[in-house]
C-alpha cells in the first residue's frame, strides 16, 4: 500500500513539474515549437508560415527566434514551390545580419533558387535504355520517379534521377496467368509505393504497398462479385486511404476511397466519362478535383468534397478540359484545355473548393501532353509525339526477304499516314491520313487516301465521323470497287463505313448486334459477306463471325477455349489470297496472345505465331509476314529500329528481318503484301519523348 502511494506521488510530482516547466517556458519559444510541429510533423506549410509570421510580429526583440522564423518561412515557401521563398531568404540577409549561420544558409538557398530562376522549364532527360518505362509520379523529395515497365511483364519500377538507375518493385513475368502490377503512386512520406495488382492489366482487383527495398503489404482486395477493377490515383495526404477509380461489372466507373487497412471501397461519385476523370486530392485533404463529361464528349473540371457532397464546376467552358492538378499550396488548380483552339495549360485560383477568379493561360503548345504530378519540386509532365509514315519496299515473293531499301510513299502530307492496304490489282495503295496540324488541334476526323503507286494524283475521301480508331485498319472490296473502315458514328453507333470508289459516296451500316468491343473485319470472296471479330469479357459470346450483308445471317466460325482470359479481343483480320484461310491477332488478358490461323473449309484453328500480330499473306500462302505484338513502339525503336518477321502459317520457326540500317528509330506496326508478291507496304511509328519539370507554374500576377 505504501509502495503504491509512493508511485502515485512520484507520478503526480512529475506531472506537476512538467506542467510547471511548460508554464514557465517563454511564449515565443512555445509558439516557435508549435510552428515547427506544423511544418515538420503535420506538413501544414501555410499554417506554419502564419505561426512564424506571428513570432516575428509579436517578438521582434527575440532576434534569434525571429531570424529562425524568417528562415523557416523561406523553407515553407520553397517546399510549396512559391517564389515568395526568395523574398523570405532576402529578409534574413537584410534584417538579421547579426545571425551569421542563418545568413550563410539563406545565401546558399538564394543561390540555388536564383540558378533555377532564368529557366521556367527544365528538361529531365531519361536514358534511352529505359525502354518501355512509363512515368507515373515524381517522389515527394524530387529525387525519384515511379513508373511502369513492360519489358519483362507488367511491373512497377523506380527510376533514380541522380544515378539513372532503375529499381524493380515487382518482378512479374509474361507467362500464362502471370500477375501484373500497374498504376503506382507515392505514399506522402515517399517511403512506400502503392499499386494495383491482378491477372491482366485491365482488371486489377488488389492494391498493394511496397517499400523501395521490397517489403510488401496488401492494402485492399475486391471481394464484391459485382466489382471488376480498382485503380489507385493518389494517396491521401494523411495516409489514411487512397483516392482512385472503381469499375463495376456493368462498366460503370466511380471515384472512390480505397482503404489501406482492408474493407470495401467507398464510392463517392459516379462518372460519365469513365477512366479519363484523373481525380486528385487537395493538399489539405478536403476536396477532390476531376474531369467529367459525356463519354467521348466535352469534359468539364469539377471539385467534390471528400465526403462526396458539394459538387462544384470549375471554369466551365464549351471547350474540352482535362487532367486537373492541385498546386502544392492548394490555392490553384491547373488543367489542360482547348478553350483557345490548341491544347494549353490553364490555371484558376480556388478557395474552399470553389473558383476564386477567372481562368488564365499558363503555357501554350501542350499537345500530346500527359500531366504527371505537381509537388514542391515542380510540375512534371510527359510529352509524347508519334510520327507515322508509310513505306514501300521490294521483297522476294518466296522468302519475304528485302530485295531493296524501303522508300517513303510519294504523298505530300506526311507524319500522320497509317494502315496501308494494297488494292487487289496492286496499282493503288489505300491508307488513313491526317495532318500534324489537325492532330495538334485535337481534331479526330481523318480521311482515306487512295494513292496510285506508279505516280499520279491521290484521291482523298473524308470519313463521315468525328471518331477515329486506327487499329481497325481499312480493307478493300475483293473487286477493288471500294474499301471499308470500321468506326463509330457521331451518335455512338459502331458501324461499317463503306466507300464506293466511283462516286465517292459512303455507305454506313450499323453492326447487327450491340457490341461492347470494337470489331475488325475482312471480306469474303463474294464481296457480300465479311468476317469480323467479336471480343469482350469471359461471360460474353466471343469469336470470329461471318456476316451476310444481304440476308443478315450470321455464323460463328471460331470460339476461343474456355481457359482464355477475362478480356479477349480479335483484330487485324486478314483473308488469304485463295479465300480459304483467315489469319487474325488474338489479344488475351491471360497473355495467350498472338496470330491464329483458321481454316475456313475444315473449321480447324491453331496458333501460328505467339507474340506476333498484324499478319499478311504471301501470294502462294506458304508464308506470312508479321510485326511484333508485345513490344511497345518506343521500346523496340529505341533498342533495335524497324524489323518484321517471316513465319509459316502452320507455325514453327520465325525469321526476324531487321531494317534498322534504313529506319533506325522507328517501329513497324501494319504490313500488307501486294498480290504479285514483289512489294510490301508498311507503316512505321517514331515516338519522340520528353519529360519536363516546370518551375514557377503560376505567373506572378495570379499568385
């Protein structure tokens, strides 16, 4: 009993001493510690600035603490990416010259900031050996970039800007049913990376976190049968959850909070535009900004309270707006907009989740730009420009080997020509075209060009739709009287567009059934029937179908094995010269992808070339030429230049033919073989990559 009394008395005495000590601490020291706590522990930089300013105003006679407060104000502004940091450090020099250590530190910071001042945008050059690395976010300390790499599988990697070294966070392969890791985001302290994981890149159902040295933990797993995918976009500032998108089985997409300690995803808001929303959290964690609008239509920028209430439009305008990002201090939102014609970076002041001024343009010429993230070190964005050109090259009809060098087609509009297809008589080349100017303006309308291969004027036909999907390609009618192209009408109906060459008239035929996935076609020999690929999720009927245009009758010719992946697509259909075999590219989320050949007489099918795509037949049908399916264009171009493969329809060996000497920085995508076998036509894509870090994003007049 006595021992218990002594312990209680000792504890009480300690508490009295602690309180007494706190009460006896001078007010300026208490306020200083409070300000440092707000800056270093809470990360509340604006709040810390106010407290440091209060110290300077109330206790100017306490020179040591006032000088430290002034220096820390500079640090806070610097972390916020605000040019007020320069003024704050200059005040240390002018007002507190009697504090030599702080003056020296302020001079160092001023020298660093003033070195950066002349250049608003600095270029971070990524090494060519990065290959298929896709930048996703700059780390909180500005030293590393997290991204995705597809060279060995779908993996998360970290790139160190100083050492130029890549560190793999995950190491999944390409084998059947392999796991994939995608959409990485940094934790607020930069010590962990969160990412989505699943079987196939389209429908990940788990979110994991990993330290940079590989210690992993499961944050969330979708257990709801109606939930199809989960995609993290950003960690909340307090680390309590991740902001992201959830995808239901009915393909409805919503903004949600992903718990870090298990439990269901909390959906905050349903979306119209789906995965283009790009939601981001305000630095104080109170609001979300995102883009939304009609699917395939004009988007607007909105803010949403973190509880899902109070939806507010920001800078509404008839033009398309996208990719919003918060400034590090939470006082502005920047976004990409076409409100003056070209894509440009715009900004607007905000307060309490609402617009607090008029939009202003920050930087023009932002076509093909993907904003990455914005922190105290700057606004990071990637710019990728794709240059498409078409070449003709003589080849040996029996072996597919080149007998000469590739030559650019004689068509003046270059840089956006794609998908060449020979006419049946070999005298003309059809392809899709646009201009660089139209692409830079965000125009989606394209034209079909029919070019005489021996010289002469090209005929051009504008495709009567604003939608464009290159991968569908074009196909000639068997008699050469016209050609066709699969696209979407302006009222969103997937249709077959048929061009009658003699009159220039387009016929538009909606596909007979409602399709969730884009079909691709080639014609049967009668010119009245066509084959098309019907892809989609596992629960849908999938395969190759023959459609009779006169009767509307449909017949299923091929269905994939039940073991095929959750998502399946059939593309690049190519009928053989004798119309007895059909080759096509099967793209499978379970990684069983490549060229399949279907015998139309027997109904038998077999894999002819795993990992390859875009098949085209030799005149005698003994060999085919194909391009690589798995490699991203930028990756293959950076490493090897242009190449293609010669394969046998029955499968077996593949012969790789390099054109790197003639086309060292390009990748071949689509190939077509003339009916006489003496020439091939192919398109190449050259990817120009930039990674820019913008400083001083908000102009002085708008801060």
